[in-house]
């Protein structure tokens, strides 16, 4: 039996839960069709999460791309189909992407499996980011360096904790939903690895507590800065990201297993924690940095 999973019209870190809710009743061995024909918008999180989903299936899933020609062209330009065609049975004709120099994406969908990949990601961002982050987000040079640090630490999390490869994408665009058209930079990092709870358990970093689940693991790692590498002086990445995001009035969310934690700015109406979500392997991070508001004279 084949199950059809419908991708919502707007796919981001919150609406992706609708995809997982549909997927949960079906075992990894079940043949599924991921139907994105009517998807009109996909954030960096949405695109990287779809690739992560494909990695969780025992039998290769079928993928139906957006019917709108402009949307499917954007997905190709963002690098999605370059990897989706390896992970999915993609139906229909997919346009060839333009050269990377013509892309309006700050960092196209990029695989991360080892430390060398992190270095490559950082180098590519440093080459492209300075002018865009300065002109669009009005970040000073020090803040731009912090942005690169946050990106690097997010990707390093895959290498150190995931146990398998993951995906990263970065884009700057106008955010009309809550910020009145201000620009934001969005970093999305997704993997289908072991997740935070298993990572802490394997490093004997589980707190002494009867209450131990995915939510407690996220609280331990994201809020308390505990990592399986803490004893060696490593594992401060999430703490550094949290501090940078707070200073930039940004948002930082992490999903793992069946829980999600978000560090929220005043402009966002998300909830700080959600438990009992549909299970999904690995960890999925998103960082949102808004355009700096100029001081009034």
C-alpha cells in the first residue's frame, strides 16, 4: 500500500509538523509519495527537512514537485533537486539550475558530513555574506563574524552529534509575517541522525533524573549547555549560538525526537517549548536574524 503525504502550501519549520503527522502512522518500509504540487513557498528549513525526510525511508519515496514553474525553478536554483534526485524518485521535468553566481540564495542546500564540509560552508558564506549582510541586515563587521560563527557551530553539531550527514541552507529575504517587511537571514540545519537524547546518553551526560525524554534532553543541551563533549572543553556551540541570537534580537529553535525548544524574541509569537510531537530522527535547527533597526535621530 502506498501512502500519499501532502506538503502544505507554505512549508517552514512549523508547518513541517503537518508532514510528520501524516507520516507517523506509516512504517519506514512503507512506500510513500511526497506530494508538493501545491506548495507555493518553502523556507530553507522546509527544503532541508524534505531531504532529511527522504533519508529516513527504507524504500525510496516518490516526490511530486510544485506545479508552478516559478516555484520549481526556485527550488532548482536553491540546489534542492541536485540532491533530491538521488534520494527521491522525482517525477516530471526539473529545470537545470543557473550557475551559482546567478543565484539569489546566500548558501544553496549543501550537504555536511565531516569537519571539512563545515570549513567549506564557512568559506563560501564568508565569500558571499559580507555585502549582503551589511546591506540587507545592516550588520556591522563584528556581527557578521558572529553570524559565521553561528553557522559554523550549527553545522559542527551535525558532525559531532548526528552520526550521519545532514543539510544546511542560508537565505536572506523579506519577512512580512511579523516584522513588517524587514529583512531576515535564516540558517536551517537538518539531519536524520541520533538526536540529542541519544547523543547525551552515549556520552554519559544524561542528568540524574527520573524525568528523561527528548524534551529534557533539549533542555539539558540548549538551555543548560551540556554536551557529551563538555568534559573535553567542547560542546559550547549551542551556548554561543544562543548568546549571539539574543544579542541580535533573533530566534533560535531546535527540534529533536518528539520535542522542540525555541529561544524567542519579542517580535515572535511562537511557544518556547512543545512536547509529544510526531517522532522524527535527528535534530533540526533554525536561526533567524532580523535586520537591524536604525536608531531614530
